[in-house]
């Protein structure tokens, strides 16, 4: 019986799949001669490799499969979702360094601070649920618009909204670039004298979708908080705190993605 051909990946992607670093960081390491493949320095990030038949080392140290880490963070407003910032602004990584993992023993803290990357983005002014992981393929599925995994937001807008306003968001709003953006679900949570809170559910995940919709109809966004991704809810996790996903939570997300694609 003929053996199934083993799937191969570019060297940079292989490092990312092993959970060592991001693909862009891996590309930099490879091009600067810090990565060896089967004992020889390799400077081509696209060199094809397989996980099981090739030995990859960085700075002379062999790299094996890293334990997969899945983290939920309550991102504070004003924090940016990048590894570093030329303007010196606070990043999600500085938040991880400042805080200990909620509900975790000190023995797990070092493990939780292995390399992880944000799953998708929340812009600087937005806050709430952000996932981070070293499982690059899982992250890509979560963030992909094609997965149609619901993302739920609580949004404070600078106006009092009626049913007609909610219908506009459901029907779709055309941006100045000509893109039609629409919400999957919208409901009013509460109203004040001059503003109100809405719950908006998206299943496409386009860049800054809610802010672009509101800008197109002349409505100011005062606060934007992501409270859920699929069945996973932010719950009572304090602002700036993070913790590992439980096995049940990880399983719920996996099943939700499977059901959306079946």
C-alpha cells in the first residue's frame, strides 16, 4: 500500500507551526542566518521542510514542538495589538508582563508567557475579549471571515437609537470606499439621555467594521467592547487580566467553527 505523501511547509511557516515565533519573525531569523536546517544554516524562508523528518535549530538550539497555549485577555482601552510600537505606546505584550495569569498557580506563569500572537485584532480604542495563542493554524481559522464565527460587541454610541436605526445596520451601510457592511444581529441594551448601548453581532470580521459603519452614518462611537467570540464570553475577567482557556472552552470554539463550516 502506497504511503501518503507527507505535507511540507516553508521553513518560516514550519517555525510558526512549531509555536516558536510568528512567521514574520521566523523570516527575519532565517534571513540573518540564525536558523539551521539539518545542521546547515538556511537563509531561504521558503525552503520546504516537514515537521517529522527535518531538524530545525535557532542559534544552535534544536526546536521541537511547543505545547499549545490558548489565552483569553481582557484588553484595556488604549493598548495596541502589536509586539512593539515605534511611538512607545503600551502593547498587549506589556500587559501580559505586568499582570499575573488570573486563577493560575505561579508554576504556570512562565508557560503562559511563552511566545503567543493575538488572534485577529482590536484597535487601540477598542477593548474586551482578545485571544492569544502559539497555534497559528487555529488562530487563522478563528480570525478568518470565511469561518463566519460570531463576534459580539457592546457599543456605546453618541445618539439615541430607534428601530429604524437598528434596521439600517441590519440591511447594510455603504462606506465611502463603496464597501457594504452589515450586522448579523443588533439590539438595544440601554439608553441614557444622550447616548445608548447596543449589542452588535458580526460574522464576517472585516477590519474596524463597526466603527466604519457608524462613521458612514455620522454616529460617534464612544466605547466598543468585544464581549464574546462564538460561544466564548468575556465573563467577569477583570480589565488587563488574562488566563488560559479551559479544555471545555477550547472545545466549544472548535465545535462552533466546525458547525459553521459543515
